[in-house]
């Protein structure tokens, strides 16, 4: 219980909330309740912790429990060695990080036979202790007394070498010392990169880092990951360096001096002083420094990894919660040259009505035939929207869509460019095969593009989040850490919007709180066999959907045209009695009360609260009654690309264009302006004020107006600004520095070519730049 309380207390302190809130949340999560359910329907228990706080809580809870488990294992290991003292036990109990815990355990960790161990077995420990404690002792004379051929100590020199090994191990296993040296190196050290000999041409995308230095604690995540990518591809050599780590022989540097101070070694002219200082020097340069640099490389990567995961999760959330165009008949166009433009028409519910392949572009150039065929489809199925995928041949296909609109003015259609990132992944997936078994893989992509416009969330949940192409170096990030974060984002997004149980696909239902793929499959099978659900209560008849699952899921499932109007709202069935009390108090009927802002706005939540349902829940209930089933996503809006600006060579500095934010990174935002290569708005060009993160200003899917600052056609780089009156000089695009850096640091931009390798026009542009064929 004491450990649990400590864990809860630490988390509460980090979140800035009461320990009781954390304890309640932990109890609910341990009891099998999901984050969306706890955030939405257990506010009284947790003090209204939101989903973001609960995700952080769950992450830290896992870390601290792992830490507690490791702490217990270490205590048991040290105890079994007969070396556990009260002081050591207290130090282990007080370790707040895994790194600190391992530092303390290092002297007791079972290890391979070392020189120090052999020296101790040869009886040289007293010699080491004497020289360290009494530097006035002449080393050579003292060592003579430890020469023993039968123990492998052939000479005084061999005895001193063994004594040195013992002291080196002692210095290197001093937890407090190593912790301090590690932090000193972190604060003063730099990452240094050089190009490998002969890799200058092949590694051009890393040219910004061919000669680079930057302070460790100030390095942004994208540069760290770029450096490690360059090292993995054997283009760059990366090292860590700190001033004074390699001082001249005989003159201790700052790190060696710290070791000297810790173990009372000093140069005072005593017989053993020089030997001891050399021992410190050898300990630092051959053992301690090596371990510290390895630790800091890991820290550098993990910190960058955490930041990259956060960026990816934020972008994914924005994309999933992008504005839906709604239930309107839509024509999806999957652009292409030689293989043609694949077309698919879906109705308001996403059902496929027709598919077709046309060849308007090179090499066949059957333009008029394509316009006629697609116009016929639009008329037959009364299409309202045309969704154009943003991959290869997208601008040419966008022109085709424009001509279809012109040829059919009476249909009042609109065209929209849609990200097709991951569409090919969906097309070849088992989900697509099951949903669209009679369609060719190429036409499935067009269906996906059309459905994405209607409801991005419902379609994107069918695709592995890592294939959606909104991350930053996602292929360099740990699979488990990334997947855990992205799964949470998808779950939170789906449950924030709610799901129509009578139209949702299995992948969408599977993301609903408490369901999972197995139960979602059974719900769809029951729906197909028995017709649509008329009430939420009818879900209890689905095999495998027990009381706990119903409790977790019911509030997030919607039945728009059901028997009970409350079933289309976010009010949980367990709280329907509260609604009945409201109806009695207002002497109203549910059909009259729902949507009646005048009546609902005058209600006092306190009046209807009781022991089970407190004021926060009642307040949510009243809000839901006011706007039942409200969608938290923004209103649908599209960007208009400028006519005549279709490729990067059409761009001129000074142009003002409209575009769509496709990706938000730590250093800025990428914007699709319709030229098959996204431009970069650096963080320094996003606002008048200084901002800490681009996400303060924009999110993926936002429509923004930008100023073209610079264009570098050979390198396929476009510099943009969201400050439309910024000066324009026409020089090649280069992101500006993300803030002041120390003098030794080279001022170079982060390479844009290190963006995600999959997904959309941006990825295709990178592939073309690298001489690879484009693809989704």
C-alpha cells in the first residue's frame, strides 16, 4: 500500500492534481474501465480529469510500477548477496528514475569476470585502499609486499596495475558521482557529426549535417532523429563531445577533477599523488566517459522519440477529427497517368454505386471521353461532391474535375482535394477485401478517397495509423511506444465523436470503448441478421456483449432513428433516470425538451444532482439534451488552389496562395499548395509572437493562406510564411534557426528530405527527389 500511495503521490504532483483524483482514476483503470469512459462518465470520481490527463496518468503509472518492480528485484538480488544495508536500502527506495536505480545497482550487478575481480582475488584490495587513503605511501615500495607469483602477481608493476583496476571499478560504480558527471556532460556537451569519407554524393539529403555541432540539451527532436538516421544509413559519423573531456596529460580536466574531489585525490607532491591522478585519468577516459556517452546517446534518442511520438499523435488526432463533408453522394477520383484515373461513386452512407476507369492523361489523352463518362456517372447518381486524391497527376485530375463541374452546372457540385495517404495500404488490406470483395484493388482506393471526404474518421480508422503519413521520422521510433500512443489517439477520437451503431463498420466499432474487434464483428453480424438496432438496450442481445461491455460502450453508440430519442445522444443509459427527473420538473415530454435551449438553459444542475450523479455529470446531460449527438468536429471547409500554379517551377517569391496543412513537425508546418511538393512554414514564420510549438497556431487539415518566400527547384524546397507581409528576397529556401544557439553551433537548417517515407504528395515528392518511383 505504501508503494501505491507513493506512486499516486508522484503522479498527482506531476499532473498538478490531488492524490485522491489519481487514486480514483487508478482504481477505475485497474478495474478494466477505459480512458474515454472514465473521462466522460466518471467525472465525480476523478475530479473531472480529461482524456489527455488520464493518458499521461496511465503512461506514468506503467513506468512507476515497472520501476517499483525493478526496485524489488534489485533489493532481493542485493539481499541474496548479503550486502543489503539500511543505507543502501534507503538509496534504492529513493531512486525516482530507472537510470538512478541502475547506477545504484551497478556495483552489485552480476558481471563477467573483470580485471578488478581478479585483482581482489589476488589480494590486491588492501594495496588499492592504502594508496587511496594514504597518498604519502610510495606506490612501488608498497607494491613489493604484494608480489606473489602463485597468485599471478609477478612484479610490483603488476600489483599496481591490479590496484588501479580495483580503483577504476570503484570510481565507475560510484552512483552519486556518475549521476553528477552525466548531468554535467549533458549540460555542457555537444553532438558532433561528420560525413563519412566517400559518402558526400550519396548522402546529399544529410548535407546539412556534414559538419555540425549542437548543444545536447538544446537539440530539437527532428535534428536528433535526422542525425541518427544519417548514422544508420552510414552517411554520418556521430559523436558526443564536451569541453575539457580530453585535457593534456598530467592536467586534470573538469570531469577528472570532479572524480578527484569525490575521492580526495589531489596533487600535493606526495609519493602516490601522480599515480592516483593517472588512475583517475584512465578511469575517466577508458570506462566512465564511455558509459556516460552511451547513456546520453540513449537519453538523446528517447527524448527525441518522445517528442516525435507527441507530434505524430497530435497530427493524427487533428486528421481524425477533421471536418466531415457529411452524407452526400460523392465521386472519388484516384489520379494516375498510364494506369488511368480510377473513379468510384458512393452514396450518402458510403455504399458503392459504380466504378469506372478513364484515361484522360498521358499517354492515352482521352480527355473528352473521360469528361463525358464521369459526367454521366454524376448525373445518374446525383453526385454532390467530387473528391480528388492528391497523389501523382492530382492537379491534372483536379482540372478534369473542374471541367466536369463546368459541363454540369445544374448539379451544383463541388470538388475537393483529399489526402490519399495510406489509400493503397487500405486497398490491399483484409478489411478492404471483406468490405469490397467484388472490386479491383485499384478501384478500392477511389472508394476510400470518396469516403474520406464524407467522414475522415470512419475511413481512416481502417488504416494502420503509421501509414497515414502525418508523423516525423516514424520509422525511426520504437514500434511499441508509437503504437501505444496512436492507439490511444484513435480510441479517444472515435469516442469523442460517437458512432452510429447501425451504419458503422467493424473497424470503427472496434475502437468504441470496451468493444474490440471480436464484439464489433458480432454486432455487425447481429445487425445484418436481425435488422438495425432500435434501442441501445437491444445491444444486450448480441452474443458476447455482457453487462460490463454494455456499460463501457453504450454511451458512445448512437441510434439516430431509434425508439428512444435519448439513444441518439451522449447521455449514458445509466443516467436516464436523471433525465426523467428533469422531465418531471419541467413537466415536459422528451421529444419537446430535446433541443429546447430556452428551457434547458434555465435549469440548475445542482437541483438534479444526487449521490451517484454529481453536478459535472448533470451539466453534461443538460448540454447533450440541448444538442443531442453533437459532433465536436469543425465545419467543413476547403482550400482553393490557384489556377496556373501546378508545379514547383510555377512558383515565384512573393506569391500569396491558399493551401492545406498536411503535417505539423516540431520545426514548422508543411503546406500543400497544389504543386506536388509541400512547402515549409518554419516555426519562426508562423506568427508575430514567439511560439514554443507550431501546434499553437495550426493543425493538420487547416486551410491557411501563405506567402512564398523562396523556391529551390533543384532541391525541391519551398519556403513559406504565414505572415503575409514578410520581406521576400528570392533566395533559395532555407528554414530559419529555431532560436538562439551558442556560438560554436553551426547555423544550418534541418533537411526537409527526412520527412515520412510514405503517404501522399509529400512522400511522392521525396521519392522523385531521390530518383524513386512515386507511390502511395
